[in-house]
C-alpha cells in the first residue's frame, strides 16, 4: 500500500506547485541564487589567497559542489523534518501514529518544495565547471565515485537531519539545535576540513560525518594525500559511511518514536 500512496502524495504536492508557474520560476531562481551565496564567498576568499588548506580554487569548488548538490537533495526530502516541533506541539504527530504508514516517510513527503531543485541545479552547474577544470586521472572507478558521492552525501545529510530532529521528541523547541547541526554541516562541508580547529573538525567531520560528504571523495578523485594523514582508501568509503549513518538514524528515530508520550501525557 505504501508504494502506491507515497508516489500519489508526492505527485499531488508537485502538481499543486507547478500550477503557478511564474511563482515557481521565481522561487527556482531565488534558490539558485541562495546556493551561490557561498560560492561568492569562496570566490572573494580566493581573490586574496591562491590556496586554501593546500587546495586550489577549482578543487575547493569541487568540494563545494558535491556538498551543495547533496544538501539540496537532502533538503528536498528531509527538510520537512524542521516542522517536527510543530507536529509534536500541536498533536499532529499523534495523527501520523494512527495511520498504517511509517511516521518518518509521512513527514518526509508532507511538504516537498519543488523550488528546492534550484539549489541542486546551482550546485550541479558548479560541479560541471569544477570537474572540467581540475586534474583527474579518470578511471571507471573514479567515474562511479563521482556519481556515488552526491548520492552518499544525500544519505549522510538526511541521516544527520533525522538524528538531529529526533531531539525534538524530548526538547520540543529543539529546532535551533537541529538547524545548527544540519545547516551548519552544509557550511562546514563546503571547505577543506583541515582549515578548521581540531575540536570543530573532530565533531563536524567524524561525529557528524561531514568529512565524507565531499572532502574525502574529492581527495580520492584528485589523487591527493590527505593533509590530516589518513590513508587514501578512506576517500572511497563514503557509501559505507552513508549506509552506517542511515542505519543509526533509523534506530534513533525508532527509539524516539517508541518513547513518545504525546502532548497530553
């Protein structure tokens, strides 16, 4: 039943948004510009320096593009979790529990905003530019890694979103904490992680596995040594990290839902 209902719900949401084409077009362009704000910061930064953490402008743009594309897709499907505090506070989450469907998928398809594709398009354009201007010794394995990196990054970001928002089951107004982890991860992963201080690097790169969204895959593609000293094969482990993150996120969500007592209890 779920494999029929979810596509219909998504289709209804998308059709309603495409009904107002001018509004959609304006929102689409606005999302592209929003994605390129960080790009502008990077370009300004490289007008003053020739390298950042040992990486050239185009190499940093590759990391930025991988991170931006992954975050854009994750935001499209997992961004609705930002509304979880409202679901809990108003009792709407109790309604989700009464339906014969998973609570997490219900929230994820509840308010898909098609305009967010603009962020993905903006990042994809930069990715194409970066891939054409960096030196990569292409092999079939590296082609697969290039395709898998945004997909694995999407899973990592979505998993982080789920785990961070699960805090709201205990702290109803925990949205700010969740936003700091999710949107903060996007800003963190747009740059080489070796430019950050050690405490921030350890937390955002390994506790929150942001380093595996763009940094390590980019190093593997470029054939460069990790300035932090980890072996080269680490750059190929993003799909494995994504699978582990998804598993942990599922366990965290299930634990949180099982201990949910409702707004009246």
